[in-house]
C-alpha cells in the first residue's frame, strides 16, 4: 500500500488557569483598581496578510517555505480546497478535495 503524505494540523485549546492558585489571589491585589463600566474587552483577534494568517506567516519568516500543513492551510484559506466527509464517486472519503470540482 502506498501511503500519501497528509497534513497534520493541530488546534490545541489554551491552558485554563487554575482558579485557586492563579486567579483567586488576584482578587485582593487588583480589587478597586479599575472601573469595570469603562473597560474595553477584546474578545478575539486575527491576522491576515500576504502569507495568510500568523501561523503561515511564521513558517515563511522562520523557514522561507511552507510545510505541507502550511500549503494545505493556505489553499483552504483561499478557498481552493475544502474538507469533505462522505460519499465521493461511489466510495466513502474523508479529506481535502478541490473546491470547484
């Protein structure tokens, strides 16, 4: 059996701080410092540029070329490929396919 290289994208969740040791002690130190009625809260951020997002930009800055995963991610960002899970040409298939055809 010939094995084709596959992308290995990982999207790990960030570590949640422990309430007792990391967060609760801040209650005494920070209490009353800020008027929460006037605080701006940023709930998300993104980076988009000529090399895609921050992950693919870092590959270009660090190595000067994309890895297999970087190529797959750029093709997905640009809408050239899409993920498919289901029947395809009479067979079960799970993976990336050309977005137009």
